[in-house]
């Protein structure tokens, strides 16, 4: 295993590619799985983990699938970090589901030794909504790319975010379509020359953080593939948040958009060009902590902290992730290089009822008032028709239990 978590390292025997169904059977049939489910159920009730169950490790979350990303891709680091964080959460593998759309990033579920769905382009949020609503006890993760989430899945993005299911949403932003070999994406910078923009991108890019904040996200964060410590900390914080946790991860696509973030992430200039957001702390940055951000009206401003300006950290804005007013997170999310340091960290974390809890409460309420329903009765209630035998154009006969008593031939009932 190399530092990127690449299973294809020279000198190591490649792991045997397995088919997903095998992996699934393996997960469900072991006595260990049964024991850990029991332990999980117990821990949910008591808040403790049963002592007789072994603690999972990172290796338990590594699937036997051959990783097919290009060597050096930032996706490896993200995978590695997610696998590292999973055991810390104390959730058994069979209670975890990774759901993706289409793209390089969306190959992620294959590599996690958990349940997973590699679904259709941009539609992971719909699958996640169904999975979580029907199985609220599952830990549900959406993994997506900038194209998958913001182009074809743009509409689904804002709705899953505002819905606030208790899920985790990881957006791998490499500012390019990787899988389809280098077309520009909704996060590509203006002027960028790509295979689909030979004279430079004309579209203005989307800022995923400000879009998430504007979509009423209850948790919004940003991190980067190359800052392993920050990334694992952010992923864990997202997983522990109750509600939809949105995390944008700057991810290098070394084949089609190499060095896309280097202008602020390069080690030599990082401290002067990035701002690490910390709750309750003043917004200070710079190699010598000699710069800060203050907010004047609704405008952020970079200030120099020194004896000449007579400004100190006390003059900087103090970051409050729990502020009920989302406009501060919006302001910070829109700060960009080169005018401002590029902010990473948690922008916002607030509480709001989750979708699945509210749906469950409505169902309980309906059962209490009307009793348990029967699906067959529901389907056969109201106006229902049986298509008449031998009538190809569309003859309709009333169903036995329907209210409609007329046979309609040759046209559809309104
Ligand atoms: C309906 C549909 N339209 C287009 C495609 C082609 N396609 C596959 S992945 C992709 C973009 C992926 O980009 P992104 O989400 O940024 O993922 P990355 O590969 O960069 O991780 C496109 C356009 C498709 N598979 N299905
Ligand atoms: S094309 Fe880019 S994003 Fe896709 S696997 Fe290769 S380096 Fe990673
Ligand atoms: Mg991409």
C-alpha cells in the first residue's frame, strides 16, 4: 500500500478483484457481522459499544476490488481518509452505505467494504433519500464529483441539501470531468482551455460552498486531498453531524487538470494563501499569523496585524459555525484567491429536524389516527380501470373494487 492508499503498488501482490455480490454475501453471512449488528443495536440503546466485539480497523473497510484510479490521483487520499475515519465512528460495516453517481469519484463505493450503489449520473441524492428514509438506522454517504453533482445533478443537489436527511455528502471537486477525459465542468475557471473549451471556458463557475449555504445546508465544510489531517478531521466532523453534511474536497486530477489548486495549496505559499477556519477563533492567517479578516458591513476585508496598523487578532472576525444567520457562512464561502485567502474548514453547522424523522413522525401519526393501511386496498381504491380484453386501442373496464361503474372504450378516463 503506498501513501496514497493505492493497492496497485509495485512489489505488492495485487488484490484479487472480487465481484460485488461476493463481497455482499461475505458481509452478510459471517458470524462477525451478526455479532456486530447486535453490538450496534445495543450501543444505539445504551450509547456504549459492547466489549466483546472487536474494534474495526481501517483494513476492515478496504474492499477486495482493484482500485482503477490513475496513479497519483487525489481520490486515493480521500478514500484512505474515509477508510481511516470509519472505525472511529463505531458503526459496523453492514450499517454503512456509499452511494455515488457517475465519474471517477463515483467509483468510490466499489472500494469500500460496506454496502454501496454505483447509480446513475447526478442521481445519487434520490437513491440516498430512499435508502435513508426507509432505513434511518443506516449511515448513508453520497460520493460525487463536480460534474455529477453540479451539472447533470444540479437540481438534485439543492433539494437533497435543503431536505436535511441525516446523510454525508462528499463532493470531490477537481474542476474537470475526469472520467470522460477532460471536458470543463461547472467549477472550471473562466478562460480555462479544455477539450470542450478550446478557446477557454466562457461560463462563470459555481462555488459549491455558497451553493450549499444558499440551499440551507445544516453542515457545510471544505477540505483538500493533500492535507490529510484536516481532511480526516473534517470527514469525521461531517459524519458526526446530525443532518446533511456537505463537504467540498479539492481533489487533484493529475491527468486532466494537474495542479488546479496549487496556486494556494503549494506548501511554500499555503500559509499566506489559505485560511483555516476554526470555530470560536479569530480569522487569522499568514506565515507569522500577521494577517486577518474582518467584516465591515457585509464585506470581508484583509487586514495587516502589526504595530504600525495597531491591529491585532482581537480586531478580526471571530468564526461562529453555529450562527443562525447563514449570511456569514455565505460571505466566507465566497472569499477566493487572489483577493482573499482560500478558506477551508467548517463554514456552518446548525441543527434542524431531519427529513427521515419528520416522515416517520407523519407515518406514526397517520397510523394512530387511521390504523395501519393495506397497500392492495389503496391501489384498488378510487377510480381504477381494467384494460378490456382484445381492445388494443384502450378500452377500460371498471375494476371490481373501484368506484367507477362505467366501461370506457377508446379513450382514457380523465
Ligand atoms: C446521462 C449521462 N450523460 C453523460 C455521461 C458522461 N459522463 C460520465 S462521467 C461525466 C462527468 C464526470 O465528471 P465529475 O462528476 O466531475 O467526476 P470526475 O470524473 O471528475 O471524478 C460525464 C459527463 C453519462 N455517463 N451519462
Ligand atoms: S482521470 Fe483524473 S480524476 Fe480520474 S482517476 Fe485519473 S487522475 Fe483521477
Ligand atoms: Mg470532476
